[in-house]
């Protein structure tokens, strides 16, 4: 695989990062994941906008423009002949002798690589995903796409131990989001509920696109927190993320949701999203 590191395209085994990189020592960095479908970037503008925001919120500065980043992503897709999968981008504050404070002129580390993954025909899109709930033990600025993912790693491990494919994070009775996805419930009278954006969750790029498509399809949307009880009583539940698009959740903590099968509203939204992705990918 060819990867990009600080201005150079290199074979992955020749790309090296300092042991003093602040991403490694402090988790002082942010990341972004963009889906690739038919060799093209999906919702690239949304991901570049969120990238700029994450970097700004940690007081950093991108070393190159987002147009240049998109050009690098496209070159990586071509070099690696990637048809479907993701492009991962990581920005860290850079490398220098260990100290909480850093030099203002420290050059950041910018790393990008591709990963092959089946998305459009993923088995989970038909089979559905089982969810396990866990307490949300993350920090208070979840709107920043921080590389500090230990709570999510632990949550996913707990979920997997129970045969579940995703963990839902709970703040008291309320669901904040999935460990790596935005959470939605659809009530028995057809209202789609998902949290509004705030510092409590990551503002999902797929969420933005899906909500636009749902509105265009005249579906009713409520942006507000929802409880685990509302989820258990829902007609359908689903999740969205760049690397899954939209996927159905068929079980929460061992209890079947709705019919226990992927529902019609999910199927419609998935079809609309894939059409949108194929039409607008660059
Ligand atoms: N919420 C969290 C905590 C995530 O990690 C992710 C994606 O990884 C999402 C939501 C979904 O965001 P997006 O649709 O931009 O991939």
C-alpha cells in the first residue's frame, strides 16, 4: 500500500513517525474518515469542513489546504487501485521533546492511508447489527474528532464479547450515540429521532446527508435526545457512519426491535443514500 506522510507518498513500511510524536505521547491529534465508492470520495466537502473545524477547535492549523488534501486522497485511491473502502486522515500536533506545552511553530504530522472495505454490499446492511449499551465514559468535547478513542475501544470490546457489532453509549437514560456511529430511532408513528448536534456527540457527516435526504422524502424528523426505553419500543432503529453509510439495528441488549428484521424506512434511506453517494462522489 502507498501511504502519504508529511508531503511524501511512500510504501507503508517506509513511512515512519517519531516516538516523540504528540499523537503517540498525548493523543494530541484529530482524524477524519471518508468513504470511497466506485473509486470516488463520498461527501468529501462535509468531511473537509469537519476536518477544518476539528483542527481549529484544538488550536492547530492544517499545513496544506483542503483542496490539496482532496488531491492527495484521490492520488492514494488511484495508486492503491481502491474501488471501495475508506481514506483515513490523521493530523497530530507534531513531534518534539515531551512536554504538555508545545512550540507554536511545531510542524504538524499529516498522515493519510486507504483501507479496502465492502460498504455498498456489506453483509450487515441485510442482516442487521446487534447493539450492546454501555455507559458513555468519554470526555466532554465529543464534537471534536479526537484520536483518543480508548472509551470506544473498550465499549466495542464489551459489545463484541456479547456478540454485538456496535456499542451504544448511555448518558443516564439517554442514548448519546454509537461508539463509531450516529444513532436513530423511528417511532411506531413514523417519526425519525436523532440527537441535535452539540458538544455531546460527534456531528456525523453521514447524518447531515441522511437528514437532508429524509426531509426531501417527506419523512418526519425530530432532532432531540431519546431514551433507551424509546429505542426498545421503536419500530425501527438504525445507525449511520461514513464506513457503513446506513445500517439497520435489529437487537438492543438482547431484545428484538420492531419486527427484528431490517425495516422499510431503513431500506428506503439506504437506497437514497447510495444513489446520493454515486451521484455526488468526486
Ligand atoms: N459518532 C462517532 C462517535 C463516530 O466515531 C462516528 C464515525 O466514526 C460517527 C458518529 C459518524 O460520523 P460520520 O457519519 O461522519 O462517519
